[in-house]
C-alpha cells in the first residue's frame, strides 16, 4: 500500500506530490513562524540544493586542477 500524499499545484507547470511525512515538516515550519507558506519552504529547499550543486561542481573543478599537477599552474593561481 502506498503512503497517502498531499499534492501541491504550482503556477509554472504541473504539481508536486508529497508523502504525509514530507508534508508534515514544511507545515510545522510554517506553524512555528519560520516561513510564511509551504511554498516558501519548498523554494528555500530548492535554493539550498542549487547552491549545494554549485559548490560541488566548484570542488570537482578544483580537485581536477589539483590532480593535473602538484601545484597546478602557479601563474594562473597568482592572478586570483
């Protein structure tokens, strides 16, 4: 049996379905006054995921540069 879910429609396209457990947490944050709406909670979560992805990509680029040589390109590093 599938857990029941709550469906949220959003203005851009489509909808989002959340399990009861995933629906309860954002509602709790709204009740506590931390966010004005469930939508605001979801937006903040998406922003955090975007930033995490950007950070991960930057770290991967740095790792690749470091693996390319013991000190990388010193001239290039001194420009930063």
